[in-house]
C-alpha cells in the first residue's frame, strides 16, 4: 500500500466517525410557573423565554453510529414542569462524562416567559435569555451567559467566563477559570473568580455587593446615591474611588469606610490586581 493511499484511507475513516446525527424534537403544553430541568453530560445548552404556553425541546448529538447508539435524548413532562436529558451510556449501563468522546451535542429549549430553569451540563456553554423565575446554571467546562432575567440566579462554571446582564434579582456567580461580568444588576450581587477579573454594575438600591478574585482587577460601578459600608483590599495593585467615602482605614492596599451614611456591605477583594469604584452615569 502506498503512503498516499494509506493517508487517504485514514482520512476517509476519520470523516465517517462524525458523519451521523441523532436528533430529538418535542413540544409540551404547559402552564406558566413550572420549571425546566436540563441534565446533559457535555452539551451546550440554550434556553429562551417567549409568550407561549409551550415548552419546545430540540436536541442534537453528532458522532459515529456506535456512539449514537449509546446516547439517550429524551424529555418528559411531570408535575413540576419538563425534564430534558442528553446522556451517553457505556458497557455495564453506567454513566460518565463525555470528555473523551470527540463529538458535539446541543440542547435548545423555549419556555413560557414565566418559568424557572435548572441546567447542569458536564462540558458545554450555557445561555439563558428572557425568562421570569429563579434559575440555576451549572457547567463543568464552558461559559455561562444570562440576559434579561427577572428572578434570582445562581451561576457556576469550573472553566469559563460568566456574563449576567440586565437582571432583576439576586446574582450569585462563581468560576474557577475566567472573568466575571455582572452588569445592570438590580439585586444582591456576589461575583467570584479564581483566575480572572470581576466587573460589576449595580442598579437600584444596595442589597449587598461582593466581588472577589485571586488573579485580576475589580471594577464596581455604583449609583451616585448608593449607601453602604465599604471594604476594599488588594495584595497587588491600587485602590481608587470616585465615590465619596468617609474613611476609617486608608492604606495603599486597603480602604474601609462608609458611603452616603453606610448600609449593606460593599466588598472588593483581590490578590493580584487593582480595584476601582466608579459612579454610574
């Protein structure tokens, strides 16, 4: 066998591995106020709200015929709402993450605007938009985005960035390896990262703000009339503020005091960057 022919056969074999798709498409009639639950081993997940009384689930997995035969795509309706599942099974009927499976999986769901959301995926991005209700979004290896949500949200990723934008409700965000952007938040705010920067902008009154990072800068943009007790510390940068702070401690690496008479805690802590407090326009 010539070298050229061998290479051609290898490329043909490699191409055939990813030639197949497995899909799922189902619509459920529901009432507002339920909860969508998505459980995926390694899929990207997108959820959006609309003005219908339906939950529509669309899923797709790509891979070899053998891989797809071991893949379960399913969605069921229960008393609490709808549960969608995308998982792969190996011999012995035990479940595991898809990290070693070189393929793509996608879950896309539309829900009534007034609907709770709970997503867990082992290795893809998660995107949520235009819903009213509490939300919990978790991924072990992707980015998380939540936009235009009314309700408390919890965001967790082990290896990506987090963006929450235009949220009316409390936001609790944590990542082990990316930047955190919590913008136009009307609620209590917590943003933490072990390996990036944190940027926060608050709208409305201060219910408590905490921004912490082990390896980046922190920027807080707050209303001019915000009231709170400020605690800002850094081990590797400067602290600057545009807000009027009545100080009790002023050092190169620490600023403590009250803003507009004091109130809920406004905390900013970094081990490797600067801290800036800005006044919202």
